[in-house]
C-alpha cells in the first residue's frame, strides 16, 4: 500500500507503518480508539457483560500515560489481559503497529489499497478505518475536501465500510466534504446494500463511453440508474477518454476534455513520464 503526498513522493506503507493509538488524549480520539481495538478483537472473546470493553478502556488509560512514541499497538498489548494479548498478538509488528506520526497531514494524498485488500484483508479493515477517521478529523467548514474512492466495490462489499460510506453521504457535506465513487462496473453499485442511499445522495453523475452499452444484459443497469435510451445510445458510440456524459437533476450534457501532457498526467488518461508537479502552481 502506498500514498502520495503533496510533494509527489510515494511512500510504501508496508515500511512506513502507522500508529493509530498515538493521539488518544482527547475524549473523541480515546472513544475512537476503544471502538477500533474492539474491532481488532472481532468478537473473539465473549463480552456479554461488557468486561472486554472495560478492559480495553483501562488499558488505553494506562497507555495514555506513556509518551506518544510508545503508544503503539505492542505497547497497548502489554497492559492487557492474557486472553486479549493472545487475540491481538498476531497484529504485532504489522502495518498498524508503528511509532510514526500521523501520515494524513498533507493537502494531496493518494492511498493505493488494492494490494492490501488482496493480500491481507484482516489488516485492511483497521487501516482504512484509521485513514477514514483521520480524514474526518481534518474536515472543516469553508475548506472543501474531495474524497475519491476508486474501485468502490472493494469498499461496498464490506459491511463496515458500506455503512461508513452511508454515514459520510449524510454528514460530510456539512463539513464541505465531497465524496466521489468511481467504478468500471455499474452493477457493483446496484448490488450494494446501500445503493438507494448512493442514488439519493449523488447529485452529479459522470458516465464514460461504453461500446457494449446497448446490449440487453448491460443496458438494464443503465436504465435502472435512470439513463434514457438516447443517452445509452450516445454512450455506446462516443469516443473513450475524450467524451463524458454529465448528468444532474437539472439535465445532462456531453463534454470533452482537451489539454496536453499535464492534463493527461493529472487525470490518468494514459501513461506519461511527465511529473505531475510540472506546470502546476
């Protein structure tokens, strides 16, 4: 998993491991950490009486008294019971057991999550929850923030993330946060348990050309999404990487992206060796 910061520098997060328990001084951060640790436990211990959650809170209070550098997952484990230690031990020395500062501190960040989903889904969930929380903390009224989720089906097939996205759709706009969902397969969205929420909350849709759009088994998904026969016809004949259908409640229209190498480098239209920072102020 990699991220790119505003200096156009790529960092491998398998080496640049994160420290989710570093900042637990405020009630908000402390309460989040309790929920996060509870997720790591993954209901592996019986907690009908609430004892596990109480133990997590006690252990976090002990960790809170340590210097920030020592507030690691391994450090937390030393304050837990034998049972909890056994459950959490396989997370030691993993990507979530670091001692570095918050990585979500730049204006432009890009996280590559594909390999983590494919190779270590057990760690992907706590990593993403931490990143999502750091993004939420940065949102401020008056400062627009664009959150782009590419290959969104990876998130929607997970119940935890699907519900988090559903919550974002209701709350982020108040903090000037805007979410973009990108997918190559429309049925990925329509099969989601939160598709109705996605449809009701999305006011701008961008449709790409697709030569197979008129085929019956594909056209039905476009029609379910509210596209007209005329729009589906145009989608099937327009030129890829040039034409885009913008659809909003007020109407729809086709647009074209012009521009040279810098535009292509930014929008990923094709491979280029041109640095993204070139020509940008």
